[in-house]
C-alpha cells in the first residue's frame, strides 16, 4: 500500500488496510517481553505453570487481543472520549476515598460485585488523553507560558492528590511524572521547567518529614541506609542486591537462583522479578530484556513522531512516558537506586491490572499509528 493511497480517507478506512498498518514488529517485541516473564514465573514456581505462569500468559493473550481491537478505533473517537475517560477516573478515585476496599493497609480498590477495579490505573490513561486533547487546540505561545497552564496543572494535581491519599506513593509519582513530561513535550517554557525542578528539590525534605506516612518515610530512610536494618525494613533491597550480584555475567542457570528458589527474595513474582532474572541469566539476560524495552520505547516514540495530529503525537508520547517510567522506577528500585515504591516491571511482572493498563495504552499508540493521517480540529484550549 503506497503512502499516497493511505492518504485517501476512503482507502485508509478499510479494515484490511488498518490491520496492515499495525506495527507487527512492535507487537512481537511485546510478546517476547511477556514470554520472558512467563519463563521466569515458571522457574520461580518450581517449574510449574501454576500459580503464576499460566495466568500470566492467558491474561497477556486476552489483553493483546484488546490492544489490536483498540488500535482499529479511529483517533477521533479517542479524542472525543478523552475528557469523559478522565472524568470517570476522577469520580472513581473520589469513590475509592469514600467507599473503597482496604487491602494491605491501603484503600485503593473499588469492589463492583465480584470484580475489583483500581481507578488509579484508569487515571493513567485518562490523564494522557485529557492532556493530549487540551494541548491539541492550544497555541504554541500559550503552551509555553500563560494562564492556560493552570488547566493542565489542575488536571495533573487532582488525581495525584487523591492517589497519594490512598496511600499509593508509587502510582502518585508515576502519574505526576507522566503529566510533567507531557507538559514539557507540549512546549513549556524552560524558565518554568527550571523553576519547577528547583522547587521540587527544595520541597523534598519537608515532604519526606511532614507529608508522608510513617511507613513511606521509613522506606526512604531505608533506601539511604539499607544496612541499618538488614533483617527488617532493609531486607527487601539487600536480598535484591544479592540476587543481582550473584548472577554475574551469565547467571547461575535457569531454575537455579537460590534467592528466588529458596524464597529469600520477597515479591519475587512481582516487584522484584528483574532481580530474579538477573540471578538466573546474569548481566547478559538483563541487558537482553532492557534492549527489548528500549526497542518498544523507540518504536512507540517513532509512532508519535510520524503522527499528523498534535493529539496523536502527545497521546503516544504520554503512553510511552508511562511505560518508560515503569521500567526506570522498577529497575532503579531493585538496584537500590530508588526507594521501594511497589512499581512492577511492565509485562515481565505478574499482575493483571498493570498489564491491562499497559496494553490499553499501547492500543492507543497503535491507533495513532494506524490513523496517523487523521486530521482533528478543535477550538482554543480544546475544552469545548
């Protein structure tokens, strides 16, 4: 199919053309990462498909199908749904605060009959869509520095505050950083960026001392000195470092990781699965997975670059930023370069909620690619 043919609306709206425009190499890379996760989950369960590996693969297959379906949805539909999705996510976050289910000391879930949902995951997609729609109709001058910037500030800080109150520091940080990256990509003035960075640095000490729960503050202090309580608060990170270091260049071998197989490593199937991978496959295995992650990020950013609409560019870039932050935060966490905040390694870790969010987000990225020639018009501020 030639480019000139794809620019004709009647041609590019055909289903067979849309399917052909999906980046199947991108899809294959996602499958390789999820497959590596299943391999590791099979290993740490004692060479058993249960309780983690089989559900992991079944979920990925289902969510992969959802991603393909979403990639065929016209970008103008995503644009129209941007504010409603954000509004639904915000209402659900308020409901979590009022009637949410408490689990492991945090009130993060809504129980709808037999189904439990985590509204903060909906907000990760909702915020990206809302900011992309807002900036789509904003002039470059207004995006750089104007009173219009109060709108994206409110769009970001409202969910961050509600999520932090649950408390869920990791997700709140991720939402805040994703929103910040999108505002910067939209053309924020470097003067404001510099002032924001300086303000954030100055606010860190009082935020740690007065704005955090006791257990959150303890995590930060443990990050600074994990050896101070090796059998208590520092146990997780010390065991993770042992697993990372003992793997060496090529690892101990598949199924031979003592830290995970003998259950020294906590949360080995979720937050610390990257440390498990390092122990069994060593430096080579870690670099291989990181190359796959880098390939996903590169291809998603390329999709953002080739989009003809500002909404498409920002939406794809926002989803990519969220994914990249997952990888960065989890990798830093297991290596002791960041506090333990409960952020999993996407597609590699066990867990359906984050995987669903990631795959829905990539459905949006693929929709931007498939409908990259779509023209979207909107009024100033894109609030109408």
